[in-house]
C-alpha cells in the first residue's frame, strides 16, 4: 500500500512502516520495476548468474568501443526507429480491425480499411519484425553485423549496450504475500530461492513455488559493460501459473486478477453507463515465468493483450542463452483482488476469509463477451435500456426469464468422473422443462464457443470439476447445479458455490450429492492420482472403500478423496429435477424480480475500488493545529467518480464522512503526539466500497 521510491540501482529492502496493513488482501503480491535487466541463466541460482555473465560478451559481433562498434550502435538506433514506425502502422491497421488504440500520425489507406472490415473484432497481428513484409514500399533489413536468433519473428532485436541502465524500484505491500513490485532500471537475475522471499509470483498464498527475490548487481561490473542486450520498451507483467492445464486455476488464480492489475496500471477512465475497453491492448505484454509454455487453457490470457504471449523460454532462446534481457518497465507478481478460494495447501480447502465483490468478476466476464463481439443484455452494463415486456404472468413465473437464456447445458466429461446416464438426462430434461439440452465439453468446444453457449444457458449442470468456473460467463439468474460423486460431501469443496454467491454474481446455486452407492462406479485399478488404490496396502484399501464420507484433508493426494471424486455416477433424475425446480423458483421470484425492479442498473453495477496509498500530511506552514489527523489518499483507480469518503478511526471507533470527493481529511480533537490508526473507504451512489488497509499517523 505504501510506496518507497529510489532512483538508484540500490536494492530495495526496507518498507515504509508509517502505514500498517495487518489484513491486506486487495493490494497484493506486486513489485513494479522500470528498466529491470533479467539474465535467463540466473533464474534458479545466483551462482549460475555470476558464472555465465562473464562469458556473455563473447556474443558480440564486433570489438567494444571500436569505430565499428559505435557505428553499429548508431545503425541499430536508426533501424529500431524504422521498425517502430512499421509497428505503428501495424497498430493502425489493427485499430481498424477492432483494436483499442487510436491511429497515429501515419496514414491508413482505403485498402487497409476494406480488408479490416471483414475481420473479427478479436483479430490481432502476431508478427512484428523485419522478417515481415506487410508493405512493399518499406521492406526492413536487419543491420549488418548483428546476429539474430533463428526463431519466431516476435523477438526484440539484440542491441550492443555500453552500460546497463540505472534503476528505480517501487514495492507495494508489507509481506511477501501481499506485496508487488515495480522497478525502473534494476539489473537483476530473475529469481534466487535461497534468499528470503520478497514476494510471490501468483495470487496463491504461501506456496514455495511462487517465491521470488532478486539480487542487486552494479551496472559498472566489467562483465556487464559492452555486452549484447535485448531491450524491451513495452511494459511487461510477469507472473507464474499454478496449474496451466486447468481452466479454473487459469481464470481464478491468474486472468481475473491480471485484468484488474493491468487496468490499475495501464487503464483509462470509463464513462458512467458505458462498458468501455478498460485498457489499451497494445501498451503491455504478458511474460509467464513458469516452465510450462502454452497449453490448451492458455487462450484466456490472450484477451489481456494484443501482443503474442511470452513464456520463460523467451529469456533463454537457443544460441542466445547468455543474452541479458532488459525491461524498461515491469510489474512483477499479481494482485489478489478477485481471489475467492484457497486450495488447501495449509488447511482444508475453502473460501478465503475476506471475499471479493462479484461485480469485479462480472466486469471481466462481460468484457470477455464484448471482446468477442457478443451483445450485453438488460441485466448487464446497459443501465438505461428498459427491460422487455414480460407478457402475461405465468404460474411458474417463467415470464420473468431472460428471453435469450433458453438452454439447459450439461458440462460433460469424456475422460473420468463421468455421468453414466447423460443421454437419458438430455431426453428427460428436455421433456420436463421444454428447453433444448446441450453438452459442453472441453474436448468439443473451444473457450469462445463455451462462452457463447453458456450465455444462453437457463440451467447449467455438471459434476464437480474445473469446467464449472465457466459459469462466471452465464447471465444473471442462471441456475448452477453442481453434482458430487458418492461419499463426497458438497460442503467440503465449494469453489463454485462460493463464486455463485458472491455479491453481484446473481447465480442461483444448488448441490446434488449421490447418496446411492449402487449408482456409483469406482476405479481402484487406475493411477493413484485418478482414483486408483491398488498401490496401497490391503488394510488401507479396505479403509478407503469402507469410508462413506470423505474426511476433510489438505491438498492434494488424499486417497480417500481421489478414490471417491473420480467415481463415475448414475444421476437420479427425480432428485435432480427437484433441485432445478427449487432453484428456478428462487431465480425468478428473487433474483430476476429484483433485477427487473431496479430502476438504474448503473447503481447496482458500480464497485468502488479500495484505497491503495494513505499519506500522513504534516504542518508545512499551513497552520495545522496539533492533535489534528491530517491525511490524504490516492483516488479510486477504477475510473468511476467517488461521491464521498468514510474514515473510521480505530482508536475511538468514530466514523467520519467527507463533504465531497476530495481525497483528504482533517479531524480535530485528538491529543498532541497521539498515534491514530484509521481506515478509509469510498462511497458511490450509496454503495459502500471496501475498507482500506490500516493507516497510521501521529498527530
């Protein structure tokens, strides 16, 4: 929350203790760096860093400080300027194709416009280098004497650099769990796990895989002078994924949080009542520092930038493993603003203590829909549109349903945890509810296709599993039925129940548990991670089989849990229908009725952001009396105009209100020299935002 700035290359270790944040969760795991130089070979150990840097100068094609070297520097500068012009023209072309950046001074001809008219809104240009020949009149050749790696075109040119840039560092947060960092001109290796953890590279708390620190090096070290450097001018957001093959982890742990982190740093204000693109898609890049690379669940990350994603392999390319990569601006780590669940690494899994506002998740899901060119509905970000006529009332209140939601969707699995009678389910559900019933499977539909189907869903049904997180894209009032195999208690595993019940999500959740062991098929002969138990002793196998309620456990290899969760299930249709009926009644009489009666949806959609930085003001000749709490704070970064602020002084429990939206307050009547602890929160249209972390000032 507090920020310290130092315009030198000295390492930033201490934090400003003037403001305490004992329970921070909104302002997490971030380190901002401008000009950070990362040496890929030093990712895992500081000793490797020192060893390989000494040999890095051997990659230079010419002798340092020679006339040829100086001419090469000039030639590279001219070449990079020409390349930037070409990229600028590509940006203009992408703007016509649905991008968000405004055209620059370079002209766009009619042919570009005609071509772009047939492109989808999400199209983007993947190639950015001298190898591309988009314009016959501007073919760019690489400078003579510069050796370039033989890899994909999306690679920044290697440039000789006499001296690495100086550094500045900003740390936000007070612990490794709630800290992030921004740096300017810091020369560091990526990671050193043998030092104290500075921050975490994910929204996951207290997991050693995400521990991150850096080592200060001087730009005047001989082995760091006159060396080849890949200098990245575009801001990079750097983080790690926990489970890259799992859509729940990608969305919950990473994408949702990254959306708001990027919006905070690169965003622009939104006009009231409009769902604008929240940030430029060209102003930054994503660098995924884990070792996995692209997976089948990587697609959502691409929605956050129009540049191709970069992975850790970018820092250690073939034949250029020793080249230093410098970043003019980098944000390391991720926020935890939208995180709602913990996976049981330190205690049995469950919701976190302080839950986020569901409006933050809705903001992302509705933006994803708009990014695909899908229209938002009456229940979403169009506050001034009237709801359609409902028609004559019906006994079951179905006249209140959103007309576009006319499907029952079964989230089906092909590999394990099967619904053994899903074909019968389709027939019976269609007959009972008069709605078309369809399957959604990861094997059959891609990310975009799943969103398009789920936005038409009236009811979503599926076995407990990661694909249920896709219900975040459903319209308000949608019913979500999560089904659990035999002996798996639904109240022990609640990520999707928690998501559905977040304020503003407005999903109606029900859990169905298979209570009939005869409707269950276990697989003891499978691999142990997929429910197999044959590797266990006979005594433990019998104990697992005879346990009819999975006990609570930590992540992630409890045989009691794995044996039961990977069972296949025959679903009792009558039990399922009873849950659907009850959920539809709540959806219509509570959720949709409330939404239809809301005169101004804008009031319901605003989610004030938490205050980030509190500063204690001191008497600078303005005559502040002693014993007066005089403080200011940063305004909301979401772009919405705050009406006023509440300030709660913890010492005496008094709550004060500002008379305007000015981000400061002066409260009299305290004892001179007294240390006051207080909190601040925004108010918009009567909606109270979250309290800030605690500020501390001596008056």
